[in-house]
């Protein structure tokens, strides 16, 4: 019984995130999706909004739970006795960033392992920052995010009357 943690900002959650979660939940007994709440970062959606929408999106999987966390991810993993951190990697830039992060996490908690998962090719170019920018200009994001997220983005970026 191996527990894994998939942490990120999920601002907004994309089909790529869901692809990683769906595949990971088949590999591990428990997946804890951990939504980062960093006081030093500016988010499009609040932690509570991200929590609520991701809970709805993963509700079909019995072994997936969603949590907010405002501290080091290795501390969360230690708290729940997780063995693995899951990280999504799309390209060499992601890998370099994630590799450095994995090394730092390993130095903080030598018992934790980091597993890199590559999304299915159709989700390869999805970046939350690009999706937010596209949505802000009224672009179509329906192939990048679930309908509930698309509606949130439209509401967020609709012109104020």
C-alpha cells in the first residue's frame, strides 16, 4: 500500500493535471492531490475555489483525495506517511525545474521518492499560465480544461458591466 502526493498550484486545473491523476491513481493505493497555498504568490482562483473544483473533478476515483497545504510538501508527505511525490513533466525545461525540486525535497526528507510522469501527448502543451492568458483574451479553452473550469475562467475574465 503506497501513498503518493501530487502537489501543485492547479490554477486552473487542466486536462493534463487530470491525466496525471487518473494514471497515478491506478499505480498507488492513495493519491493525495495537494493544492499549494503560497502567501507569496498571486493566484487567479482562491485555494478554496481550487479545492472545490478539483474535488468535483476527481470524485469518480475512490482513492483520490484533495487537500490545501501552505507549507513544505515533504512535511505534508511525512504527516500522511506518503512514500512518493508525483510530478508532471512536459519538456526539458519542466524536467530541469522538477529535478532541482526533487533533489531539494530528497535533502529535506531522504525517505521520499519523486516519480516523474509525462502526460499523454494530447495534453503535452497545456500550461496553466497560457490557459489563463488565453481565457483573459476571450479565447477558446474548451479543449484544455474541463467544462466546470472553463465556466470559472469565463466568469473570472468576463468584462465587468
